[in-house]
């Protein structure tokens, strides 16, 4: 017997309340019982996105919401700005390319946050830019960008701010209305503590004006069709009913905890993780770490993939390795979603034993001690 | 206390085996445990589609698979043929229109099957036609078209046959390879006995040749990206893991029962339903009823919506009403998926009591008697 722990940056652990909701008898999506659930879900999503506008829901992975954000706001030949500092920033560019949208890239060295001044300068240089695509929390590098300042910059121009908040929503503050984020795209299997299969887009009034003029082709991810339906408490296409039943549960958990507490918890767990790994003599990969996931450089002479594999096979713990050119160079420990104090203790403890087993000089308990000094905040 | 029965044509009832699979701890989609599940799912889907080619899996509703079938095989300005005899046939045309594909429509009077001779004539008249879009089982009218003969006609030409098999797959014979169906698009919440949220496309070698030349834009529903990943036992985007865990269960149920038995069961249940409603003096709406769902004309003087509402509120039974211009004119009883003998007895019995309550002259038990005469086949 080996207990299993999921500490990869998506899917993240699903609370039993949500798992059991999915084992309830399936509901018909035109039934009153479903509409009651969807009504609560709509309310909970507005709370989570901190918006007064409707949050659109799609049966898809988060990439579907990203595609929706592109095809519903733009027209062929439009020029946009894409900030790329990792695999998910690159995805914005790939979607634009697939749909014939011209994009100027602001390439950020991986592990660094986006520089709002560069975005401001680019928008000044070319007032024809229709939208700015950014990644709030770049999961591939464990980096958080300053979305608030970026939003201040973009909101002063006619351009839309379209943000991937996939691993920041429900993890750190993303006040969509207050910051003036025009489209925020998210998925279910991160801070929302659900299995993958749902995606979300908030859409500002400024974005809706662009939607009305957009000429890119779309059908499944059609914002206008979803808006017409959501106003009737329905969905354009058959919704993923069981996932929505589970979503009601996790939104309730988030509302019970309160957004400020949710964000403080993630901040505490992330700081504890960083304290733990640095106490072991390891180096953080990111210059601006996200509270969603900690990216750690593999120590010299040890392959990051070996750390990931040992944790999985000998300790039952699933973390993530590096992607693209970071393969083998970093490993990533997630602390987002349904995660608390002793998940971090487990992660750091397992890392100590794994590194010791792989021949890296470790003082057992040193990382845990450093993590505990952070974790006990507010508990003593 | 009122027990609930789901008898609408999707979502259909989900067996407890599948419901409980979704309540298991979530798996990471790069883990060996997931790959074992996905490997079994791939095998089961090939069995169900009766194909030796890979069946692509999407996290979306069935409409996503339909969009995928269009955008992956065609190029802007291509001419295609769309057979429309109901709401879902119309959807093929709407997707083509959204993506700038020229389509010639063959409009079939609702409730009638497609005429293969008209398709043959159209293909002869215009050899530039690149694809023929048909609906095997038209859920909105309860009508089954002769897909085998249509496939014979289309396969003799360079055009692709692209079929919506959403409510025929797992219900009646759809031997994709033997009949030469180039793309068969399906969803999870029908014969596959799952919640909504998964969609499927089989793709023939002839279709893959068109995919290689296709110039319509696509990103989330990209067949080529899925093919590259499925060959590595993976998915292009994060898959809907919990639904795939449930899919393994329902595919196992289908394989245990055997395709021939699955189809015979649906045929028996459909004939029993038709016998039951006609014994009550009601008229079938379709000239070629599908074994998935029986569409029944509301008797003169009684609104179909009233029948649906009474069944739901007084009897706990969810059936479907008519869509578009059939609203109030018909009602539809599903017998697809996780359905057996006594579900039909329940449906006909409830219909007798409902009609009697609404003032329609009914001899109580007469419909059930007629249904039983069919249902007892092979049981005496």
C-alpha cells in the first residue's frame, strides 16, 4: 500500500464533496434542478471572478476558453500584442497564428515576469493594436506577472486586455472588474479544485463591443450564443452537467472560506514551499514566483526527471517536471487548490528523502523546519 | 418521496459503475495509471465504432466533434452537401456557414429519412462536392436514415461521408470501416451512457488525406494534433480525466454485453415503445423511427408540453418535448443507453396515467399490454 498525493499544477486534488457530487444521478440540463445548480454556479463564478458581468462556461479544457477569447473578439488581419514568457504565453501566439491574427510578440526571458513598461511602449508605438494577450500565472515557469499594472496600462487604450488566469484564479487576487481585465480565461482543474473539462471566460462591456464587430469564424466557442443562453439560465450546447454539479460544491467551499482567506492560504503555502526548498540549498527558477506552483532548479548533477520519477514511484507523489527546454532542468511542486499545511510538509519531507536517496547532500528535516516556520503563521 | 426517471434523449441515465468511477481520486493525465485507462478506452472505442483507426477524443459536447469534422477536412470556399431533416441536420449547415463553407442543402421533410438517390444525383450533378454531411439518427424527429446505402453512394465518389452518429452509436449498427463512413461524430451522453462532456470522431484514411490539405482555421479541435498525441497514448489538451475514467466503465459494459446484443436490446425496447403508444391510439411522428428515441404526436386537443410537464411533476419522469416548430406538437421518449425492459413498462404506464389525467380516453393497461408482448421476446 502506498498512499497517493497529487501535487502537479493541474489536475489538482478534488475535494470529496465534489467527487461525490459527480456520483449523483445525472440531471437533464433543461430540468428545474439543473437550472437551480447553474444559477448558483453563475453567482459563485461572479464572486470568484469579482465581476458583475456573466462568466461564460464551456465544456472544454482551458485551451478552449483561450481560443474563445481570440475568435470572439478579433477579425482577420487584426494586429495584437502577445506577451510570451513560457509555454502558455506561447499558446496565445499559436492560437492567433491559427486564426490569421497578426501578432507582435514581447518575448520575456523564461522565469521573468512581463514588463508593463514594454507593453505600454508597444501600445504607444502602434495604436492599431486591438488586444494584449498576457499570462497572469505562467505555469511552465512558476512566474506571476503584475496583472494589475498591466491592466492599468492597457485600460487607458482602446485595446482589450485578454488574460490567461488559469492558474491564478482562486489562487491570488484577480478582481476582474476593479482591474479592468476585458477577458479572463480559466479552467476547472486548478484553483477551482475540479477535474478538467470546464472552461470559463469573463467578458467586459468593452470586450462585448469588440465581440459585436468580430469577424473571425466560431461556432462551438461562440460568446454571443452563450450570452443569449446564460440570460435564460441555460447553455448554448449541452453542458457538462456532472462537472457543474461538482463546481457548485467547490464554489461553495471557496465562498465559505472567503476570497481573502483563500489567497492568504495560497500565499502562506507558497512561501513555506520556497522556504523549504531554499533551506535545502536548492534554487528557485522564477524571479517572481507565483503562489500556484513553485519551480525549482534541479541541483547540479541530478536530472530533474529523476527527482520527479523517484517521488512518483517510491513516494506516491506526483509533481511535474520541466517543459520544452526546461525538461530535466527544473521540477515543479503545485500548491494550488485543495491544498493545506500538511500537504506542504509532505512535499518538502518527500523531497528531502528523495534528494538524499539520489546522493544529494541533504540535512534531513532542514527543509521541513524552514517550511514550518512559515506554516505556523497564525497557528501559534 | 418521488423516484426520478430520466427518459430524455440525452443526457441518458448513467450506470452506477460509471458514476462511482467519477468519484475516485482524480488522476494526473501524464501518469501511468491514466495511460492505462486511456489505452483501454482507445481499444473500447475502436470496438464500438467497429474501426481499426484511432477514434479521437475531445473534452466538449458532441457539437464540438461536429465542428471538428468540418474545420479539419475542408478549406474556405469548398462546396459540400448537407442533408437537413431536423434540428441536428440543420446544425451541419450552421457550422459550414460559420466557417465559410458553401453548402447545397437537401431538405428532407421532418420525420422522413434521407433519400440516398437524391444524394447520388447531387453528387453526379456536381463532382466538385467535397463532402456529404448527414445525420444518422435525427434526435429532433426520432428518425433513422439508411446510412449504409448513403455510404455506398458517397464512397464511390471522391467526396467524404461525414455522419452525425450521436444518437446511433451504441444504439444501432454503425460499422464505420465496413460501411466506409469517413468521419463519424459522437458524444458521451447518449448510447455511451455517460454525462455530457466528451465527444468523439472516427477518421478514415480517405478523410486523413483531406485533413492534410484542409485550410480552415482550427486550434482546440485539431485532428492532426490529437492524432500525433494519441499515437503516444496522450491527448493534445488536458483531457476530461474523470469522464474518461467513467468511459472505461461503460465501454466495458458494452463489450461485456456484445454489440449485437446491445443493438437487439435497443430494437426490442424501441418496438415495444412504439407498440405501447400506438395501442393507446397515438400516432408516431416519424416515418422511419430510430431505435434511440420515439417521437409521438400529441393527441388532438392536448398540448405536448402539458404531457411532458405532467410526467415530470406528477410522475418524476423526464422526457423531451418537440423542438422548433414541433414544440407542443410531439413528445419524445428515449430508450437509449442504460435502459431495459422495465424502463419501457414504466414509461408506457406513466403515459397511460398522464393521458387519462389530462382527459384523453385511455384504457388503462392497454399500452403496457402491447409493450409487454414485444418486451417478453426471448424471455418466455
